[in-house]
DNA sequence: ATGGTAGGTATCCTA
C-alpha cells in the first residue's frame, strides 16, 4: 500500500486554516505532522482537523510556544512523548503507524542568534537535544526498525541547503558545529535523508524563507530546515519526495512549507 | 553593520 507523510512547521495552527485546507486539497497526505502548533491541548482546533478527514490524531502542545501534532487517516498506536534536556518542552511526539512503522515528529530548538554554547543557553540547548537524541538512537539501535524521523530540525546541513553557504557559515542553522551534531544524529541509526535521495544534493533546495524578506520568492534567501529521514530498513520503501515551495506564497502563510514523502509499504 | 516581519502574551519574548 501507498503511504504519504507530510511535515509542516505551521507557526501557530490556529492561524493556518487556509493553508491547512490547501495542503489537504493539493497534497492530500495520509499522515500530516505539525510543529510549532503554539497552543495548549485544551484549545486545539480539533473540529477543523476532523473536517479535513483526519480521524486519528495525537497532539502534544503547550501555551504559546513549540508544540507538535500528528494527524492521520490510518489508526495510530502507542502514541507517546519524550522529554529532553530535563525541560518540559513539547518538542517530540512518537506514534506507530500501520505495519509497525515508528514515527518521530521533532521540533529542535532554533538556537538563538549567537552560535556559542558558552555564551548562549539556547544554542547550548539545541546542541544538547541533538546529543541526547543521538545517544538514545545509538543505544536503541535495531537494524530491523522501520522508522521515520521528521520535523523542523532547524539545521540546513548541505551547502545547497542554504542560499549562500559562505554568508551563513556563522549564522545559527548552518554553522559547522551544528552540521556536525546533526551528522552524528543521522549516523546514530543510519538515518537516510529521504528528500535528498529523490532531489539531488547538487540542487539548491529550501523549506523556509524568513518573514523579514520583502519578496521571499525574488530574493530566495531560503534554508532547508525541515527534514524527513528513514531508517535503513524502511528506506527501500521510498518512492517519492517533494517540497511544496509555492505554499510560501499562499494566503496566510507559515514561514515554512510542507515536505512530503511517498512510501510503498 | 543593521533591520527587516510574524506570532503569542501581555509590554517583551521567540523565531
């Protein structure tokens, strides 16, 4: 069977009814994972999500900041959260999909402005969460595990994942120390970068454009911060991947656009 | 070198 999974940093789910409707109309994913829902669970817009055709869901939010959610047309099992760095942030939801596929929906800290863990606690937190995730996946490595790791990882690892490699080398999201730490996380379970399996690494590819740029499309100062990874046991199921660039120009846009993979399971 | 915009919460923090 065919299974499509989309990840999208919504930047406030309560303000994104128009783009959510368009994601369903134009992408129609079986599973839709959100980050930065920015709403506590008691105020989550469940009515809209039901109307959009997602009967099954798991939300893990908090007031004002962060928040992750999984919507699905297929049953979800064993949904749970993970706490990292000793902080009660809503940054990680885990669910099991049809056929025992494990889905990790992640929102890694942006990391503030100063790329120095000694000076900047937000950057320290970002690196620490990546390290703790790496240790967890290394300690629990299982070559039979069929899993998806996706979300806003807030790091653009490749030179072609940013509009200017040189100009972003000391900008948080593309510094060598973060790229190295993300590489460690990727190696911790042999994660395959599904999107770059389909779209060649030589090609520039972005999933985020700042709100601060006057004309996001013309200046095109983007970064690829949103990722979908597969374990080696699941990677052979990959059939397609796409980044919905035009969604950045829709009505009431998030600063991130949806990223989708198609699997044959 | 700087500031630009958006969102949430409550007058400033985060991205």
